[in-house]
């Protein structure tokens, strides 16, 4: 319960951070569409909008706007919108997610039984279709691998390696090497969670 409370506090702080910005300047910086009520953007190829007076977020699914105020969505999108650098640009070179963090963070990403990898490995064709539905383009590494645009030209690479009797299935996440021009390292964890959930929704229709 305390953890959930901390999540709510952090999400509310992120929203207050957004509301403190000059929204016309954010529109200009990111070349976004804005009307009287909303600022429109996208995350992993999915349309999102942010309410200009409350910072409440919605995403478009099957032509309908729906609530998008999960902790991970709020923290990811508001970090990207508010604090991406003016001079940001992708490098076109990949860097593993582990390589961005300190040794402590790297230990959180060490190999083990990954329930997401196991889910995706159970339906690799469905995984491929889900990646394509988010605008993913194939990569050569892995049993199934795609590059998916996260935000404003910044791409994420996701590689699925299907396990066997000796090794479990695993996922490897890569980012453009200039990713820190767009978002904080800690936010990469939230972005990863959003991406995995969107892929699973596309696979299952959940």
C-alpha cells in the first residue's frame, strides 16, 4: 500500500512538473499538435494526449480515447515531453540498456527467468505481428527482433531469444546511444514496461 502511495505521489509530481511548463514552448520544441484542451503526441507509435489543465493522459485505441494514467505511462511520457533536450537527435547506433546504468542497475537486468520473455517465446509469430503493429522494423539479431520508435525519432531495439532445455528465453533491450538526450536512465525502466504491455495487448487483444 505504501509503495502504491509513493507511485501516486511521483506521478502527481510529474504532472505538476508538466503544468509548470510553457506549453506553447513544449509544442514548439517537439513540433506537436495542440488545441484548447489537449497537447497531442505519441509513444511507441500509439497516439497520446495530455490535458493542458490537469495533465491527465489518454491514449487512442481502436479509434477511442481511453485512460492512460498508469504510473509507467505518466513517468515515461512526461519525462520525454518536458525534459528531452532541445538539441536531441538519434545517433543511429545501438547501446544495450545495461550499458547506460551503473553496476548496481546492471545487476537488476542480469539473465534469469524472465516471464515476459517466456510469454513472447510462446508465440513468436504473434510477437512479431505485435512489434509490426507498433511500427517496428526487423533487426537481424535474435530469433525475433525489431526496432520500434519510442518518441520523436528515438528508437528502441527489442530482441527475443527463444530458450531451450538448457537456457531460458530472454529479452534484450537496446536504445539509441543518444537516448539520454531524451529521457533519464531510470525512465528507461518505465518505458520498457509500457512497451511490453503494449506488445502484449496487441498479441492478446486484452
